[in-house]
C-alpha cells in the first residue's frame, strides 16, 4: 500500500450540555465536561507558513475552532450536542481538507472517533489489576517470572449513522458488556483463568473479543494496554501491537522565516510509537516480543535521545515528516513488521507515517 502522512493536533475545551435522553438519565440534566478534541488529516503543500510547521498550524486551527465552544452551553449551537454531533460540528468549522479522523473525548475514559467516511466509533476505557507469567518464554526472560500489571482495556463499537440515536451503541452498553469480565479478571492471576494459560496481550485481546462480540455485535476492536507504553489491538482478524518511547532532543528548523523562533535552537520531549502487524506465534502467544522491539530500536534511540537532531546523518531538516521518513528507512530491515510510526513533539501535536 502507498505511504501516507497525516498530521495530528489536539485541543481541550470546557463546556456544559444537556442531552435529550438515552441510557444514562444523568445526561438529561445540565452538566459539564473537560472535552478534548483531536484531528488527524492529510495536509496540502502550503498549509503551513513553511515546511515543518504543519502540526503547529493544524493545532492553531483546531484551537481557534474549539475556542468558540469554550465555557459555553453547547445546546446553544447544537440541538443535541452528543459527542458525535460535536465531532461533526468541529469538522465542519475547521476548513481543513482530507480530514481522516475527528475525535471528541468527553471524559478521561470515553470518547468518539469519526472517520473520513463519517463512521463513528464509540470507545470506553477500563482498568483491572492482575498477575501473570508467560510460560513459553526462554529461560531468564523477565516475563517468565510471575509479575503484575495494571492492565487497561479499551472497547471500540462501530455506530451506523443510519440507525436512530437511541439504537446506536453507547458508553453504557460498553460498560455493561465489560462488567462480568472485569469481575473475572480483576485481582486474579490470569494464568488461572480458563483460556488464558498463556496470557500475552494478544491472547487476552482475543479472549475478550470471543466473549464480548457475540453479545455486542457492534464491537469493532479490543485494545489491551499491558503497560502504559505497550499494547495490542485485535479486531477479530488481525493483531497490531505498539511500543512507545520518549526521547529528549534539540533541533533548529533552518527553513523557518527570519524572525521565527523555530530558527533558533529549541527542543522537545518527543513521544514515539512504533506499530507492528504480524501473524500470531501460536507457541509464544505473541506477534512480536515487546522487549525485542525495544532492543532492536535501541541503537536508533541512542542517536535520538539527548542529541541535536540536526546532526543526524542523511537527514536534511528535522521536521516531523523528514524524521518519520528517516526512522522508517533506518528500521525497515531491522523490524520488517513495522508499518506505522507516530511522532508527537508535544502532547497530541505531531505526525503519523503509515504504509499498510
């Protein structure tokens, strides 16, 4: 598949609203949220003032739009301002071409993502505390020892726009579907749960899918965070894992106009997420070992962390787009399952390069 580059931005706002019925009676009362809007878009040449400023320009565009909603009553603009309608309204105000996704997070644990085909995915995040060990890893592997995690699970449900609002999946349905499995997994040893004798993230995601999907046909994906920096998606067909790293780097954008502060040396705490798609190893129970991903990326990480990015070999300018291209070229032979890289220079503001 062809390579695609997206830029992403995020902007918070505070607002009140009152919803017209639904499964949660509390929503019909006037109440408020700390919302977070996110956008992912392909951007045309010339969208920003210079190459390298795209993410900041997109962030400013999003901030300008959500400022219209900040500390307002959303019902003054929308008849029934649920998360999907909010995402649609923000998208319509942005004047950004090729929007791939608009997301509205209305609480720390829930939100909606609307894609370019206007399909809406409701998601809700849950947490449980459990122990596990992986029985088939090599001798000395840390995961072979009994240990624990604060696991997090996100359930994603696809909502059809053709269905009436009351018939669509909702956050309450996701919570109801999750509750019996939380009771079985929370404060347990996963190896003792039937079907989880080898409880990798991949096996856990598939185990949950098999139990949730028959009663929740709108289920589109199960996400399992084994740690804050590693996890797995499963959609009933394929597994995608990710491993996240943070690196502290300095840079200068020499293409910036004279007088722009980005011409001078500055820096970021970059968040990098490597995504990999591979078949499941039936013996190991994983697609790729998180530890192996980290180890194979380590030589490249040492070139990035606590270094000036302008000194990287074969990199003309340390823009987000060029950094992602450079990383892909450096990792192609080392991690053949790698098919997407996310790079944030500030929280929610960055770029995504994918090729699958």
